[in-house]
């Protein structure tokens, strides 16, 4: 077993994809595609993998080819980023509605414009309501681990999974990770046996028929219903993964929340920075805690209600805006979940758009602000933009 | 089929998949009609043009003879009536009752 190696986030995910050894991978090898599929194609060129690698002519075709392969019964992967995800969006919805267990890494970058290639979550949020399961990782290790678990989750629930990781901050930074051995991954995933196969001539199945007023609604209802069992499956797969990796995963990762008054909650790489800020600020007597949300779709509302029940004030970090005047997408979900707990104070911090850095001291300032607000009668400014010049 | 007779989301196959092949005949397209063809046996010369032209195979044939229209599938397109050389098929409004001549 490999103990510890230094890899970028892209290399970590490419390694996971190599160990998954999918039947098919389709990708469009140009910007905004990432290094992930380039590294993967090298494994094939070097004769290390027997994956059918399809270089298509657009991201729309990348997802189309992946959908076709998955419908045929193949274990199929792809990867994308930012505008590439936007371009494939039509087929992203088709993948989930056909209940195909596709796994796709999304290296989270800004959906331009003005033209920008750096980290924010606007791409993932554009796919928020597509019926995909969405996992977020905080570092290269969790991106790697999420990737492998995603294959199991997808195949159990017959749903596609989007494995999100922050562009550049995770994708290009080198970190020490502890990958599993090829054999362990192979054993963990097992052989994929699709329940329905498009190309099974002995038991033919129709995929993607016209589905009008009389049945479409029922199929959409199934898509919302299956999310209930996804919650259990995410935990089950995490439990099995812990046995082979000794690493703990759940819906979220909490940090010093038990005695905390003030919680910062968010997605992605910033939550590591938030942990450092929380530790620092505790030295000043502020009881700070962090929730790093791993599962964003479906949204673990029940769990959050439970662990936030006794918290006085919550700061919600959103690396995307909705331009609704109602704050970011995560903020809306948190408000929704905590609505019945009434009295709670919830402040939204929109930050980091287009790769704008957020520092430890900025996050410490948020804890200080929240500490002051927690006892104030009224919050004047519920939606704030952090790190933007006035 | 009324809405209540159709399967609910708990019973339907996932993903809009159709698991049985050759099931198009189960689908009732007769409700699409605005006008319907009426078969007038006395005028029919058994030329089978209606049977050839019907895009939905909705002309009933028994023992080698045209016997009328399959209203479960007939969409009321009117092609049969249009091509019939002896006006043995006539289009009437869906809600009209046809009374035979004479």
C-alpha cells in the first residue's frame, strides 16, 4: 500500500479515476476542461488502462457519450469545469432523469463573464437542481476519497454523482495524500452490473421515450423520492470506506461545534481556512465552530436542524451569488432548514467570487462580527459581501 | 385510460424506462381523435387501400375481409376516408352518432 504521496488535486482525482478503471470515459480536451482528463489519457496511452477513451467535439457531446455508455451498461465517467458544465447542462439533466450512475468531477470555477477561470461555486450551483447528487471536497484527499465513494453511491442509487472540488486552490495545489492501493479500490467497487442495459438484445429496454403530461410528473416524483434513500446510502458507503481507508466521512464534517455559540458553515476549500480561524479566535474567548458541508444535494436538512438547534448565530459562507437580493444558494437552504427554529440569527457572507482569496484574518473578523451580533436585537445587514472593494 | 387507471410513481419503472418490448399497441391513441372514420360496409369493395394507407394499423381485418376501424388506436387522421374510392369510410365529428343511410 502506498503510504503518502504528494499530488495536486487534479493528479489525485486522475489517480482515483485510474483505480476506478471505468469502461468508458468521454471528454473534450480543451479549455475549460482540466488536467484531469489529460492525465487520464496518458494512463491509457501508456497502456496502463483498457478504458474506452472517447475524445468528443464538445462538452455537450462528452456528457452525451457518457449517457450513451452508461445506458449501455458501462461504468462511465467524465470530468468538466465551469463553462464546460454549462455547455453540457442539457444532457446533465438527461443523465439524472434516465437514472444513470455516471460520476463526474467538476473542478469548480467561475461561470464567466467577465472572463474568469478561477475558483467559485457558480458552476456547481447552476447544476444544483439537476437531480444529481453533489459532493464537495475540502482538499485533494477528500476529492480523491469522494471520487471513489461516488462510484458506489451512484451505482446503488442509479443516480449520477458530481464530485466537486475547488478550482486551482485544490486542483493545482500540491498536497500530501494517502491513496488506497489499486487492489483495495477494485475490491471496494466490485464489478458493475447494470440492472437495465440498452444493448441487451435478449431483454430489450427503451431508454428516453417521450414522456408527456400523463407520466412525466410521476418520473420527476421518483427523482425526488430517491433522494431520501441517498441519505442513507451516503452514510453506508462512508462506513464501508472507513474500513478500508480509516478515514471518516459523513454528510458534513464538524469542528469544535459541541460547545460552540457561533458556527460558520460552507463548502469546499475555505472550510479548512475556517478551522484555523476558529482555533485562533477561541483563544480570544469566542466559542467558534465550523461545519464543512460535504453533501449539498440532497441537502442534509434533518442533520443540520439537529446540530444547529442550540446555536445562537450562524454565518453562511457562499462562494456564489444568486442575484436575487436574497443571498447565496447555501444561505437559502440554511434558512429553509432552520425556519421552524424561529429565533435564530443567520448571516450570509458571499465571498471569493472569481477566485478572490479569503484569508484567515478575514474569517476571524467574521467570527468577531457574529459574536457581537449574537446578542444584538436586530441584524441590519443580513447579506454581506466579503473581500470586495466598495 | 383515465388518470386513476394509470400507474403511480411508486409502481412505474424508474427513469421513464420501458421494460417490455412491443408495447406500442397498449397505448391508447384513440383519445386523440377530433373526427372519427365510420365504416359503411355496403359501399366497401374490399380493395384494402384503407388497410394499406392507415399509419396506425387501425383497420380491423377478419378472415381476409375489412371489418371496420379499431377505435382504441385510430387517431382520426382521415387518410382512410380520403383515399377510399367508394366512400365506404366517412369522417364525422367524434361526438356525433352516425346513422346509416337508407
